[in-house]
C-alpha cells in the first residue's frame, strides 16, 4: 500500500498526461501514407556474397493518426532482413512482415512495395586480375612508347564467384602522353566497373613508360622480345 501511495501526485500527473495524449491522438483523423524506408541486413553469411541486385530501400504504405504519420519519415524505421538461415549458395525469398519494420505504436502496416525480396547467394571468390593501361593524347612527332612497366601487373579482387571468374582485365586511368618526351613514371588509379566485385587493397598501380625514337631498336626488341608489355 505504501508503494502505491508513494509520490502519488507525480503518478496521478503522469496518468493525466498519458490520458490527454491518448485523447488527442484518438481524435485525430486516420490517414494513409507511403514512405520510403531503407533495407538493413543482419547476420550476413561470412563465406557468401549476394550476386543479384542489392535492394537499398522499399516503399511502405501505413495507416494511422495524422500526427503519427507526419513524423513517420523521421522516425528511423527500417526493413530489417535476418540472413542467419542462409548457409549455402542459391536463391532465397524473404517476405516482409510487420515485425521486421517496427512501426510506431498506433501505426498499422497496410503493405510493402515490393512485398517480397529475392536474393541470389554465391560463394565468395578471390582472384588476381591483370591491369590494362590505356593511353590518351599523343607523343611528339618522332617518338614512340618502347616499353610499358606496370607495378603490380595484377591486382586481387573479391566478390561473387561467377562475377570474379568472368573478369578479363582491370582498367587503370589513361596514361596521358601529351608533352611526354622522356621516360616517365606515374601512379594511376584502377577502376572496376563490376559493382559486385571489389579490389583488395589500394586500387592503384605504378606505370612507367620508356620512350625511344621511331626506327631505333631497344635491347628487348633486338633480342626478339615484345617491346610493349602490360
């Protein structure tokens, strides 16, 4: 009994405030709205990769009091997918349910757009891929690129197995030959156009070119070796 009467005035005030809030909400008109919410993933399988399109957000149609709906875009809600059941490669379908969205109390989920998400999982693979260096611009007349050195000549990539194995080369930024008259070395960034594949480490190479006069033979050329190499 003493516990119930302790701070009685504060308890009665809290009840009154809660009742006033409920009364205010209950008198608000019920509306519907559609908001875009992010998709978040947890318990991602360590040895697998998603090889299909990554879904970043979905649309949520919700119904509830106008006051609650107006604050919905800033409420921090997200669609949370749990990948703990994924242990092997293949296609998996996830149906979005209300408990995955954690909508504020008083807001009812009508539907999600889309209602289901499907992903393709593959084994993670790594592989070293050769780097190709394109040229831009032109050397002054009478000069030619006699030899090209790329360090390192290959970079390691990681990603879904099918995407990694399909890669032919990685492209660096163009080496601009404009105004080059002597042997030159530059650091160039390397780009991977495949969004599911990532370059391991620093995506850069050191590129050196050796310049000679047209018609002159380099030691490599006179020995029957390829003068230009990647």
